[in-house]
C-alpha cells in the first residue's frame, strides 16, 4: 500500500481555483483504485508566505497502480487545465506507516 501526501499551490492566489480540476483528477485516481483519505486547506501563517493552498492524503494499492493513474490518457488530456490553475505540486510517497504507542 502506498500513502501519498500531495501539496498543491494555486497559480493565481484565488482560493479554490483548482478544485474543479482536482475533482476531475481525483475521479480518475479513484478509477485506478485510489482513495482520498483527506483533503484540507491549511491555516495561513503570516510568517510563511509559501503555504500550500490544499493538502491531500491519498492511498493506492501499489506503485504499478499509481503509474497507471499517472499515465492515464484522460488525466494527460487535462494537462493544459492543470497548468492554468496549479503553479507547483509537491508529492511525498511512502510505503511505511509508523504506529506510535499511545
């Protein structure tokens, strides 16, 4: 199982500007057996100007399924839409879950 943290930065500084694009992209992600565990808007920090506009925590079965999603023709057709609304994406992938004792 892969866990993916996605940090999305909007291109124009307009709250929610890429939600329509992300709704379509995540629909395709789900078609590849991906799950959206949570998506949220982080609290703004006046001392840090480069805060992501949205953070997503995703889960997918394995690297092969993730690669299928990344190469999906429908997702690739959306590249121009993505470039219009997203200026930067940070992606962190892990297979390891840490279970801290309570």
